């Protein structure tokens, strides 16, 4: 993947030098032409084209921003109520992630979302212990994490 990115930038700069134009638009056109060349020659590179992973990372970032906004609104609505009507819970979250960095990213995304925090990771790295400020259904919370954050991390790490 890193080789493909480097090659794409080299091709974009070569395009700029060929046209003797050093504008951003010339670089973008060169980058797109380089990307098309890499896509046409993808069978000569190990692994998939890097743009798929970049797209998956972008989707993960946008998903986190969406979940962050939704969680902020939920916590805000809980706090402004005259009577504090919360149902805190601690639950086990079994994960399919195996790499340390995948588990770290999942833990960080869960913890950075307001109202939740990862308290511990089991010794075998297959279970996360999550504390939530308010949860109605624990199975729904587990399914929500699995279908959003864990799925997006798997798309990034295992294309």
C-alpha cells in the first residue's frame, strides 16, 4: 500500500514537471492519472489498490463523527432533564478483532464517544468490558458496536 501511494505521488509530480505547471489542479490531474495507471496495473501489485483502504479509513472517520454527535445529543438530553433518569451498566463485549492496534482503536472509539468507556480488556484479548451511562438493552448496545465500529475497523484492517 505504501509503495502504491508513493508511486502515485511520483507520477503526479512527474505530470507536473512534464507540463511545466506547478498548480494544484495540475497535481490533482496527475494524481488521478497516476491512480488510473495503478488501477490498470493492479495485478502487478501485492494486495488491493490502496484507494480502497483510504476509502475505508474515511468511512471510519465519518462514522465516528456521526456517532460522536449522536452520543453528545443523547448525553445532553439526559443531563438537561430535571430528574436524572439513567440506567448505567457494565457489559462484556466479545470482539472478533485480533491485532493489538485493532483492539486499541476500537477501545479508543468507544471511550471517545460520550457516555461510554472501556474499563478493561481481557487477558485473551477477546472481551472488552464497557461501562455506559445509559443503556436500555445491552444486546442492542453490543449489536450497535459490532455493526458500526468493529465492522468499519475490519474493513480498514482486512480488505
